[in-house]
């Protein structure tokens, strides 16, 4: 019988898959049903905590290991153990150490068990004092954000905003949600207890109670960041008769738009995405939200869209992106992004936006959105579009004035607004 608790074993497996297989931390959900509520909480805390503090943990591990090259599994085990020692006061040191040693054996790294034990025991006696090369190095270690990303943000937003964003990315985010079309009358009064004062029509919780879990299980509520909800709500207000969501999977924004248009049977909602898997996820997600009347298609929006030109009054491009605005929820993204990827994304985004623009009717609106903080994926894409595509002008959207930028676009910031970072631009086609 394993001497490792289910929580620590699951945390190790998730972190190993994130590190070695390129998995996303969202695979945590695959373990939730197998774990008790207590183990589930500890597992999530360890996984997300390690990812949010990974650079700092590695710097300390490397000091104690004398620069020795470590096997991936051994490094992950040390991160798990050291995170508990440094950041979980309620976990006894002996538990963190002993179970880390057992994890090494469980992971078939029995020869490294003594090494793991020595490193973690040393960590209980010593706290290394780091010498930072410069301010970037300090922020890099203290907030566990890659230096290149910090330098990029400083160039774009300045040192103070960069430090603020990096700090906010390591805070425990509030859990936002909304009702779906499956919500029942008796649910409404209960939901009012969870209204978020900062965002109209948005609800949030710190820890879900049994009532919320029950509503979640039957699809009466849907977990969705406040920023994402605000973007979808703003788009919904533009629709006159025919709407297309170009990059719709997994379907959170599409579902909210469909719900907000539910009392307008004359509205036609069309949505799609690039792969069979993404389209399947979209269909399943919309069905789970009670959205039965969305016309779903599969296509490659980078090449062409299979619809008649100028046939939609509102077209929404929620473009594939680096996701750097969602690091609070997906901390591993900070280690995955790179400059080459941003270049690829921006080229892809521009092609999708160009193709989508051909479907916008006279006087209609094209909305471009990303969950990225990067200017290359946002303002620069819009600038290139406006330079190369005639017939459009920047227009205002029905979003709060505090989100509006000097250029007439909209930005939501994780540090300032307490939600994921989003960019939104409205483009109106001239009337003929």
C-alpha cells in the first residue's frame, strides 16, 4: 500500500505531466472525482502553488543541489516538497519530507530518495539569501515570471505595471460564474447571495458550498471568468439578426451570448472552430448549458469561412492567442510562451480577422478579442488590419468606460480589475 497521500500523488502526477508532457494544469479536473474534498483542496493548492512559484523554488533547489542536473521527476518531487515547507504552514515538515521521499520511490527513483531527503531536510535548517543581478532578476525570482516576458511587459507597460501584473498573477483568483439556460426559478434567490459588486450580472465564490456544487453538477451554473463574461455581454448587445462566432470553442462566450439572445427567436446564432475535437467540445458544452439552437460548423478560418460574404451583421473573432492574460488561472502559460510563438499567433490572428471581415454586412460590426496582454497580438493586429483592409473604422462598444484605452479599444487587467486580462476592439463597416 502506498505511503503517499492521494493528494500528493495526484499533485506529482499532474505537475510531471505539465513539465514533461506539455499538459495544462486544467487536467486537475480529471482527478477531482477520485479525491476526497480535503485531498482535492491540498492537491489543487500544491499544483497551482508550485506553478506560481516555480522559478523561486528552482533557484533554491539549485543552490541546495550545488547546480547538479536533476531528473525531471526528481525536480518535480523537490518542488512539491519545498513548496509545502515554504508556503503551507498547516503541513508538518516531517509529512512534506517523508512523503516526498516516498514519492521518489513511487516514481521509480528509489536511488534519489536519499538525495530528496537530504535537500528537504537542509531546507528546514537554511533559507538561502539570493543575490539579484538587477531589478529584472529580482522580479523574475520573486514572482516566478520568465525574464524575457518581464522585459517585454516593461517595454509595453512600464516597470510599475509589470511588477503589479506579475504579483497579481500569483494571487488566488476569485471564482466567477453565471447562470445558464438550465437555471430554475428556485435557484435565482440563492444566486443573488453571490453577486459580485464590481461586475454587473457576474457572480463569484471563494469556496463552493454544497448548493453551488449541486447547481454546477446539473448545469444550472457555468464557471467563467468575469472578463470573459463582460466581453460576451458586450458582443451580445450588438446583434441585430445574424451573428457568427468564428473561434467559438470551448463555448463559454458563445453560450452566454446564446442565453442573452434566448428571448429573441428571430436571431440566428452560428458558431464554429477548426478541428473535430474542438467542434465536438463546443457542441457538448453548448448542450450542457441548455443552448439548443446554435448552428455549429467546422472550418479553417485562416483559409476561408464557408458563408456568403456580407451575410452577418455581427461577427466575433475571439482569436487563438498566447493566453498571457489568463496566467492567474493557468500559471504554466508563463513558461510556455515565447517570442516566436507570439509572431506566429499575430500572423494567424490577422488572417482570421481578414477572412472574418468579408462576412460583415454594411453597417455591421466586427469584434476582435484575445485573452492576451501582448501588444503584438492586440493593438498591432488591429493596426495592420486597418492599414490593409478598407471599409472599417474603430467603434465604441457597450463596455464600461474604465476599460477604454486612448486608442478607442478596451483592456481588462488582472491587477487593476481583478479578472483575466482581455483586449477587445470594435470595427464597424461603413454603410454603403
